[in-house]
């Protein structure tokens, strides 16, 4: 579990299922993702994320507000072994329910995740990518100190004129210098 001033990043709980299904069916949250998720797809995603955290002790964590214990979305690290020409790589990713945008939670949780990636996991590099039109996500990348590497066509969005063009950002482990 990671703790910040306002957040807990932790293993998923049964009580996260309903709010995660809700946010995965919110067209605004999912604007830059391929499709809305069905209830089954959301539950599958939670199951896979939980299993990876059990196995590795890290992954895509559920995010909870410390003040209220409310589930607000996910932030974490995801292994991308083969999909891209820059694979293998470890990606940092985030997705929050809309009512929790604009409060700095994504940036706060992502900074703690990078600290974990660099200090505990001793990764040499973390990457992040999103559709070029997803300015809120690119903004989080910049705020956590990542720099733009290139634009590329995401193979899973290929043929979607709005979403196929992605930006790739990276940050190197500052403790290795
Ligand atoms: C991407 C996403 C997580 C960004 O969320 P966000 O709330 O905009 O990002 P942050 O948590 O960094 O919040 C930033 C804003 O909170 C505001 N804010 C309010 N209180 C704050 C605080 N205490 N600290 C920092 N920022 C604060 C700031 O004004 C800041 O906006 P600015 O950077 O333009 O000045 C969100 O848009 C999202 O979930 N989108 C849908 C899913 C998605 O697209 N994920 C990425 C797919 S690749």
C-alpha cells in the first residue's frame, strides 16, 4: 500500500466494484479509451489487477480518499512486455471518476507511484502514453516530471482517426544518476 497526504493506493476491495463499474460506463471518463466497459469487463479488469498485485506486490492500485474512505479510481504501474516498439517497458497509468478530477489527486498519486518505482523497485525508467487529444492526462505526465519522447500509432487504436495518434513520455530513475 502507498500513502500520500490525501490518498491510499491499495489492493482492490469488493466495495470498489460498483463505483468502478459506474466510472467505466461514464462516457466522459472513457472519452480517450477504446470503449466503455461492460460490468463483466470492469470486474475482469479488477480481477486481473488484483492478481497482479498479489503476485508482484505492485500494479494498478485502487485509490481511496483517506478522509472518507471513498474509492476514486486507479493509479499504478503496468508491465508492457511486447505490444510497442518501445517494449518491454513499465507504464504509469491513471483513471479517476469524474467528480474527483481537478483536485490534484492524479498528480499526487502518480508522484508516490514514481517514488515507489524508482526507490523500491529500482526501475531505470517509467513511461506513460495517451492519445494526443487527451490533454488532462498529458498534463499529469508533465507535472510529475516526465518528458516527451515521440508520437506513435497505438496498435490497439489503429484505424481510429481520433485516438490512434498517441504521445509517449518517459522519466529516468533520478537515484541512478
Ligand atoms: C487524466 C486524469 C486522471 C487527470 O485528472 P486531473 O484531476 O485533471 O489531474 P490532477 O489530479 O493532476 O489535477 C489537476 C488539477 O487539479 C487542480 N487542483 C486542485 N487542488 C489541487 C491540489 N491540492 N494539488 C494539485 N492540483 C490541484 C489543479 O488546478 C490542477 O489543474 P492544472 O494542472 O491545470 O493546474 C483524469 O482526467 C481522468 O481520469 N481522465 C479519464 C481517464 C484517462 O483518460 N486516463 C488516462 C488514459 S491514458
